């Protein structure tokens, strides 16, 4: 038997994966002959299925049953065979309406709302990773006196992420001094990342504020610490976990335990999207070095503004998944979200 998978075998494999995704039942040759107009006899289909099984693309659960796709079969289907669906007008309108109403300029809220929308549309669990501030650029700093000897520093970075920190001082600064420090920080630090704020920058700022060293250093230290804490801390948002219960594959308590185990270590699910050419990756559980992920599919997608990754979302579901539909939904959401993010980036002067 040739190890080559010819066009006829690929057509049969596609039909088997399609049918199994729809029904959840092993697929036999008679079913394929009746439903998919392959133009060949049931006996020929049976022979081709036996070859596909020997090549590792199909599994047979019982000797008397039909076949189901193996991990290798799903991989071939995902990479070469699936054709994306068009969304219904209602689905397209739902996505547009949701995105239009999302919180303007607040990237962490937009990512959370996007994750919730994807979970609702796909019936999958989602884990969203909040954008890191390690490479974020400072856009604006505000210093607000909230009470005697206490200042609130509010730092906005690109794409609308906001962090803040309360600063305790030995004495209350004069309003004009606070304004001068605030203006200077904005002048010197605007468009810098946390990695750019080095000793040279600090000394330059100190020279411009001679006489207010202690006050200035307290404020600058708080601003730096606030950005650094946010940059070093991965934050995740999880939604749709109950949706997994609706899939018959996960009525097994052990599989549910595996799923909950994945949610407890979300950092292991995230690919480094910055090193990938594509903005979406479909990973079968067998392809991960995580035993508890073996029965799952993980779809990782990133969202970008001006080629910079501003957020990553993982969708988690069973291996038997309507990939065509899910990928079409993700692509549509990405397209509409990109419009919104880039419009806001332009409007914000980015």
C-alpha cells in the first residue's frame, strides 16, 4: 500500500470528519455512499477507509463499528481540507453590535468583552490573557492630590490600558509644583516603555527639578513600580467553563477533572504568538506536552494594532469540534475588532 494520500482518500477523509463532527457517531461506508456522492461503491469506500486507518488517519473503536478521525486525521482536515463557512446575517450583525458598544480605549475591557462574545458564539470555554505592559508606551501621566500628603498617579499607556498607584509623601506639595512635575514626566516619558526608563533619563529629570529631589524621586519611583508590577504579572480572564458540560465527550468525570486542571494552569496553554507568522493557531491536545489536554482542542488567536500583539485568547473545546464554523467566527470577530482598535488608535493620535 502506498503511503501517499491521493485525492480520493482525502475526499473520503473529509467526509468522515465532517460527518463525525455533526453526529458524534462512528462513520461507515454505507453512510458515506448515501450522503456524500463520492461516485464510488460502498466496497471501494471500505477499502479506502481501511487504507486510511492503516496510514493513521482513522481509528476504529470496535471491530463492528465505523471509523472516527484520529488526531492525525483531524490535523490533515484542519490544515488541508476544511472550507470556511459564511456567517449568517444575524451572526454578523450580532458581532458588529457587540464590538460597537465595547468600552472605548480600554484594552483590557475590550479583550474581556471579546472573550465573552467568542464563548457565546462558539459554545467554547475561553481564557484571555491581558496584554503585558512590558512593551507598552506611556501616553499620559496624571498626578492627583486625593488627600493631605497623598497623591494618586494615573498612567495611561498605548491602546488604553490604565494603571495607578497611591503615593504617600512626607509633606503636601504646592499645586504648581505638582503640575510642573506632572508636565515634566509627560514631556520626558511620553512614548517610552518601562525598559526605556534608564538612569540617564532619571538623572535628566532630576536636573530639571533641582530642589525637589525627594518629592520627584518618590513620584517617579511609584510610576515605575506601577508599570513594572503590571508588566511582570500575567492576568487571565476565564469564561464559558460550563459550556464544556454540554458536550457529551465530557460527561466523563475524569475528563472534566482534566479540563479543570487546565484552567488552573492557563500559562501553559499560551503560545508565544509574537514568534508566529499567523495570528491563529489550532492545537490538538495530543500535540501539547500536557497529559490533561489530550482530549481537547485549543485555538489560540492574537489581536494586533499596527503589528503589535495587544491581547491573546485561547478557546478550548473537544477535539470533535465544528472547526469551519469556529474559525469563521474568529476571523469575523478579528476583522471587526481590528477596525475598532485601529480607528481608536488613529483617533487617539497613535
